[in-house]
C-alpha cells in the first residue's frame, strides 16, 4: 500500500467515527472517553502519521516541507466533502482526497487519474445545500 492509499484508508476508517453522534462513540461502559484518553489516541495517531510522512519524504513521494499537520488538515477538508456529498455522490471524497494528496507531491511527480468524476452542475446545487444544512445543524 502506498502513502496515498494509506491516507485514504485512514480517512475511510476514522471519518465515520468522527461524524457519529456522541452517544454512538461511547465506550461499552456507557462513558465518553476522558481528556487523557483522547490525548493518548491523538498522540498515537500522530506518531503513526509522522512515520508515514517521514517514509514518504525519504522515498521522494512527498514534498520535503510537508508537516504532519498538513495531512490532518487534508482529513478535515475531505471530511467536509464526505458530509456535504453523502446524499449527492457518496464517493466524491475520493476525488478530492486524490487532488489534495497530489498537491503534496514533489514538483514533477506523475499525477494519477482522478478516481471519481466531478459532480454535474445540478448536483453542485444539491452539494452546496447539503454543506449549508450540515453547518446549520
């Protein structure tokens, strides 16, 4: 699995949990995790991200000035697409993840084709309404 596939897998695995209502994220004992538990999970995930980014940079697959936080922001951006497009084009996030990750590639890198077509103009209206509704809720 290359670094782009690993990043996509991370988004696919974590986004449903992050989008779930708090009641769904509860532990089996019925309590939400405490601050220390959240820090531990975030720290563990960040350590894995740092290793992934360092390996990708060493292999020349990622720009040398990319930081771990860049990948976190990409996940936030793709998460917004997941939320807004779920009713219009559920796989649309794959397109924008690829666009974002290819933007982190070094200059001159070969660009891979986009896995999902862009939304049509009519779908764009629904996508914008979906994004607006989710922000308001």
